[in-house]
């Protein structure tokens, strides 16, 4: 099976053409393929498939083999992949995902995608729909106990569940320790992504990411959008902000009913694997 390895702000993925490969053959092998010592390595795998309603369908799987609704940085890589591989010959894409239809606008030059801007719409704030096991109209500035410490958090659904934790300094929390614990906290029936953020000023946010099903990653697109949206809603930042991830800079703009995310996506290498060995 041929694959393309890509990264967006350090978030790395395997991209596969599902028009030419059997999804049922791929899914049982995802965890092994994403293993960084014995496999190709990656935060997840995306498969391009035919869509009856959009230009193309994206199925996304975390590195632990679990399926997720979508992935923001993955969506940018996916858009570049389907365009440059000739799967879709358009610069304005409608992509079907388990989180609904996602839009991507490509900036191209000589047939190559230089930048991708995506729009992630319809944020959900109701705890029952996210889901979060608590009452109320939203989940802003709530408290949970982790390792005996009271941690303030806000959780929304933006493609996938995201929990945002504001830090007074970049080193306030052990990201891996607290991220792992919060991801599977009993408040979150379907687990949650965890975004630890430090607001530098009204236009700049630093973010540290613990992803549901993938662990510590260098970046997360939907996490960056969620951080920007929550920060804006709570009055800490403006509608437009730079998100400084551990893997690079992303740019967000809060809309009336969603967030736009802009950044690059790069092919790191391409290869071929024998699925029978995985």
C-alpha cells in the first residue's frame, strides 16, 4: 500500500488513497502503522474516500486505532493531499467528515498547495451534547479535581470535544501528567482533548496539546481553534489571534458560528508498505 507522510505544525499523519485501497484492510493495522519504532509513525491516519454529498470524504483515525470525528491540522494536510494527488481538482473544497461538512480554501502555485485555510463551524456549548457530565447551558470556567488540585477548565465541541485550561505560566502544569488524567476524567464520557494555554496578549496564545487517543502532540488544529474561541468568549483575546504551538504557528479567526484556521501543510516523504507485515 502506498502512503504519503505529511505534517502541519508538527502534527504528523499518514495519508492514504481509499479509492485505490481497501479501508477494511487498513483499519486493523492503524496502531501498528502509527507506531514510531516499529511502524511508519504518526499522530494518526487519514483515508480519502468517495462522497455522495461532497467533493471527497475524510475518515480519520488516531494513533491508538480509535476513530475520531475529524482533525483540524489533519484536514489541512488532507486538502493538500487530495488536490496534489488529483483526487479533487478544485481549490475550494467541501469535505465530508463524521463531524459534518468541512470547508477548505487552497492557495496554489504551479499545481502545488502553498497554504490551506479551513473553516470549522457549528461549535457546541451544551454539556449534554459535548458530552460533559454536568448540568447547565455551557461548560465555561468550571472546576475539576486532578491529583488533589482544583483545576479550572472550559469545554466545547468543535469537530471533537476540547477542554481548554488557562495557565498563569507556561510551566504551571505537567502537560503529560495532567493531560493523560484529564482526557479520561469521569466528567467526560467520550474522553476529551486537553489544551493547556498561556495568553501572552490579546492576539497571541501559546498552546500545549494532549490529544484524545494520541497523547502529547506538537499541535492540534481543532484544539487551536477551540483555544482561540474560548479565549475570545471569555474576553481574553480578540477575534483574530496567532496560536503558537510546539510545532509551529497557526492563525485563527473567530466567526459568528465557527472558526477559520490558516497554516501550512507539508509532505515529508512518501513510501510503500506491505500490509501483511502489520
